[in-house]
C-alpha cells in the first residue's frame, strides 16, 4: 500500500495598492481622525491567499495588508467566497495591521466624525481578495507541511508594566515536491515602524519581508500578527531607515526557523469554531457605531457577534482570534498542552480592538506618563471593547482547545434525531466527536412489515440519520423494542457504565429522569439507566471487572436531557437551532419506516376522535410531512425564547460547584 498525500494547497497574491483614480485615500494607523492623505507608495501592498484542503474540509486564509477589517466588510467578502463553494465558518480573513495602509475601518478620516473609508477602494479590495482566492483554487497541489520557530530577542518592547515579552517567530510551510507553494508566518510585534508623518503606502516590516521571502523561495508568503497584543518593535515609529534594520533582523530569524523546520504529520484538517457574543462596554466604540463610522451589522443591544476557531493540522493548531489579544490572555491556557504546537493568528475576521486579561486590566503604562505635565495616559483599555469581551474570548479559546466527545443515547431510532437533532448537528459541526447509541431494535415500529425486515430497515435508516447529523460512530445494543422493562436493570446499567468508561464522553444527551408526562416505558427506563450509569461510572467500587479489561473510571461533565414536552418546567437550556434546522429535517426524514408508522398511528388517533387531518389523509409524501411538522413544532419552541427554531433541554453540569470554583 502506498499512502496518498491528502493535504492539498493552493496560493496566490493580488496587489491592493490604492490607485489614483479612486480619489482621496487617508492613511490609517496612528492619530485617529484628521489623518493625512496618501501620497505615494513605499512598497506595494497585497492580499495573499492560501487554500488548504484534505479532500473533505477546505479552508481559506487570506492575509490582507491593511490596518484592520471590520465585520461588515468581512461579511461581504464571505458572501463572495461562499459563491466559490466555501463554508462561511471555513473563511479566515486576516489583517496584517500595517500602520501605513489605507483607512479600511473609518477611524482615520479628514476630521472628527467623518469616516476615512473610500468606498471605491473597498470594492477594489474585495474584488482583489476574491480574485486571489479564485486563482489559488485553480492550482491545488499535494503538499508536505513543515513547522519551525525561532525566538528573536531584543526586537520587541512592551510598554506595559507586565514584562513578559512574547518574541517567537513561527512558520508553517507548504511544499509540493521541491517547490514552496506557500507559507504562513507570524511575529508578535505591531507593524508600526513607519512614523506619524508618513504618507506613503507600505506593508511595514511584514509586507517587505513577505516580498523578500517570495522572491527568494517562490510561493506566496502570508503574514499573521501573532499573539502580539500591544507589543511594539524597538524601532517603533522611527521611519523607513529603521524599518530596513527590522526587516533584516526578522528575516534572519525567518531563515533560521525555515532551516530547522520539521515535517508535520498532516493528512487531515480539523476545524472547530466557537461563536461568541462580545459585550461592547466601551462608550467610545459605541459612539463610533452610533455615528455610522463603524457599521457593524451584528451589534444588537451592545452585543457584537464574533467567533474564534481552531484549524488543526496534525499536532499544529492555528487559533484564530478577532482583534488583538494580549499574550497574558491566551498563553496560560496553552501551557498544559505541552506536546502540541499553537500558532495564534490575531485580527482574524474582525479587528475589534485589544483583549486584555483581568490581571493586566487598568495597569497604567507608566513609561508614557510625564507627571510634571500632569499627563494621564489611559492606555490600551480605551481601545478595547471591555473586560467582559476579553474574558469571553479567553473562555472560548479555552473551550476550543479541548475536543469533546458527545454520546447521545436513543431508546428508539428516531428519538435523538427528533429531540436533539439540532444540538447534535451543532456539536458535530463545531468539531466534537458525536457517538450515537441506539438501545432497541425497533422491530415493531413499522406498518405491514415482518419484524426481521423492520429491524434491518430501522437499523440502516438510523445509521443514515445519525451520519446526517455528523455522528462519527453508531452503536446498536439491539434490545427488543417496547419491552425494555423486561431486561434486567442491572444488565442494562452495566452496559451503559461500560460504554461510558470505554468512550469517555464529556457530554451525554438522552431522556430526562423525571419525565412528568412521559408514557413510553423504553424512554423512562433508558433515562433511568443512562443517568444512573453517569453516576456509577466514576466510582472505583462499581463494576470492578471493567478494570481488568483495562477500563478506568470516567466522569461525565455535562448532560443535556430532553425536556420539550416531557418536563417543560425544568428547562434551563435554550438552543437556537435555526442554522441546523435543515440537517435536523434531513436526519428525521431518514427514519422512513418509523415515520411512516408514526403518521399511520396519528391518522388512526385522529379517526378515533372523529377527526380528519388533511396532512395525514391526503397523498402527501412523508418527507414533506416531516418537513412541515418539524418546522412547525420547533418554530413554536423557538418562538418561546425569540428565535426562529429552537430546542430545549434540562442541562446538568457542575451545578453549585460553578459558584464555588474557578476555571482551570
Ligand atoms: Zn422513542
């Protein structure tokens, strides 16, 4: 057997230097408002693209040499790239944060209250990004991936009293045979060596180095601002002469990282995304939004929607974060994963200011203060959405680092698709591993079929349904349906404890133990035994024979228990499933045999009540019935908490310990 290389890469770059015919372009980066007009080009700026594919997942990274891009612009780019077949959650647009590019955010206009954004330029920028991605897609080559890093001391300073400077250059390179297709490298120093008087377009040190790399190595070189926060180069604002010094020294570091780089075993891309709601506490930012200088589409009641993601290539993890996280916000989270390599990309999909950890918040950068002049430097906190948003970002990164295993237990084929299809689709799409356990064989859930045939069909249809939700593994326990109460409880519970100790799920999804209006004994018994097993699996005194088989105790952290009709008064978890509704409908539609019987039974019930229900009586195909009913039912649930489609659960986690403990 020969192993075929799965990872493919395409790359391209397109120039985005403003053209004279666009009219006035304001230079962005330093003194906000009353910014000077661009006059000349020191070095041309670009949008650079890498497309990565493993045959299953496809990701696009675009590094754009501008000061920042806000969500409204990112959304337009995503709209266009969707047309090229990319999923929105797989599109990552980075700003390099050069302080010598055109105003792309609105904060550098001619006078206070007037945006400096040139709309003709923005359209051009977007077209060039799309052109660059289109070209990159045309020539995807199988690649080897390598990683190298080099600490470059004495080039970075941190004006904040916290002195732990982050100073490592990181490089990921993609090579087809002997040719470099592209690379992405990071260095955690603000591109701000051009000074405040500068009116020439420049990519600053990253842009110039990217040009050198491309000239010497071939391929396309993307720069990403690493875990930089407010760290400055030692030549901050000293102009083009010093820029050259910085370029030489950082490039030496790049060459060294490249020389010592090692191959990464990488045949698969794994992507996880956490959507986050960032609270806008900063009144200045809110004012910019009110003045329409910022035009953030997702701001609702002071909340800005955003996301952090992890792109995993072997043991390499690229973490994408909006804005500019401080090293102290993220580094402590990475420490416990000693065998993994993390590459942080900031300014991704939104340039929404600094994210500062609580223990560094409000520290006055004393170096800037001149007490004799009674100066008050208010620091980077003024360019941050606020402490709450910082902590939300930190939580999301913490969360995204660890993969979760989700085990859903369904007494009958259709239960988990119906009650938790949206939740499971969401878990799967966020990169978690979903395992579905089906307890019974559904031999009787059919109309006019022999049991053997019903068992076979329901099993196949369950597999299809769970796969449609994104499940990686399906386990059938094959107890005869609707007679679970005849199975020895001890036998059943041991089966669940064994499953939990074998697969070590972080999350269990199943029926509730207190189903007020539940009539189905299989549901009640499964709920009882599974929830019981969650408790028993973590005792080293129970089912000790498991330990002889190499199993260990395991504690399930969270449980999502179905509540929708069964126990509405205990609902404490409301999930917006609007974007997963199609997947849910698709999954439920797969249970053809079960649904046929369900509709048949409902028709009999209607008749027994002297009712005629057109949806059941007429020759309407089952998939359409499923579509109508699932939409109807889950829109009613969604409406109860203000979303289009919703699912509800009783969620159990650490409970009162949440108030006593601190996150680790
Ligand atoms: Zn059921």
